[in-house]
C-alpha cells in the first residue's frame, strides 16, 4: 500500500487520512444495457500492477481523488481531483 | 438557567486543576470564538476568498477548494454573521458551538505537534498564514500557522476532550501548560 499520497489540494499526507472506494471506472450511460450496469456495479478486474482508484480524502479536503498507483511497487504516478475529469454531460 | 449552560466550555472539566501560570510552551483554549464555515458557490471561489480576506479581525483557515473556516475572537458571532451575509456567491453557517479553538505556542511547539500531526510543519513547507485540514491526534482537525512558533487548531467539539488530553500528554516533556483565554 502506498503510504504517502500527495493530495492536489492539501499536499503530501499519510494514507490514514484517506478511505478507498475502489477502481475508478467510467460510468455507463443511463440507457446502457443491464449487462453494462451489472459490470459497472459488481465486476472488478483486481489487477496486479498499475491502476486507478477513487480515494476520498476524508480527514483533509474531503474531495474525491483519483489515485494512479502501482499495487506491486507502491509507486504513485498521479493524484487528481475526480471533479477535474468530470464528463461534460454530467 | 440557560445562561449558565451557555457559558460552560466543553473543556471546563479538563482544565480544572492546571496551574494558572503559563510556561513558555502554552496551550490556550479560547472561550467563545466565532467560527463560521463558508462555502463558495461554483465559479465564485476567487471573489469570495477576496471578500473574506477583507473582513477585519477575522482569520481565514483553508479547508478545501472553495471552503474556509472564518475565525474571529474580536467580534461576536452575530457581527461576523452579518458581514458574511453581505458576501455574494457564498453560503456561511455558524460553527461556533460545534468547534473548539485551541492555540498552542512556544519554543518546542513543532516538537509537540510532530507527535500529533503527520504533516511537515517546517516553515519552508508550512509558512505563517498556511492552514489545512489534517488528522491531529487521530481527529480530523484544521491546523493553521499564526506565527513562527504559534499554531491554531480547530477540532470538533465532541472530540476536543480527547485531542486536548493527547496534546497535554505529548507536551508533558516540554512542560506544556493549558488555560482558558478570552481571545
């Protein structure tokens, strides 16, 4: 587990300040098929290596962040505010 | 009847018995600060921050993008509420009863806080005027630097006792004292 996360708003913080929601997946269109929604809600890849997760900075700025990290080497590649990549339709 | 309850600070029992004479390392508990949480509406962040900075006698604590705590010990809550109500594009809510304001200062303050927060408080990283939300003694608190050796900590009221006890424990080796202060 990466132990230091550099929040774009608060700076470098220990992981204890965050809670992890899970993989940052693209939300399907509201009219998407039931299979797509089932996959979005229940199915996860559980990859070994680099992937993106939603982290909530619960004890800091209380913003949802997307942490791009490697769960093998513990490298953190980037941390961005989830709102900054919000899709234009939302 | 309600007046006696109103004037009773949540840390009243914790502070009973501490010596009155302040040592160099001292923790002040502000009796009745005015603390407001202010949120800027989307797109108004810069103008609201500018307006908040121009409020006289109030200190601005950063919480998150577009969110601040406005702390005033000089003016009462009603005065601050009126001033905040004049700012367009912002919502403010009175947190004076829900938060406890602590001020810690002294030559060893950074050594004490190093045992309470996991944030680098070196002046290069956390300069005077800087403030942020962070875990302080396992409680989500707001910490601000008000001087080279002075910090302000805002904690939720129900956690104030636990934070206070832990800070006094961490400050024991530096003879940290504590007392109420009016401002």
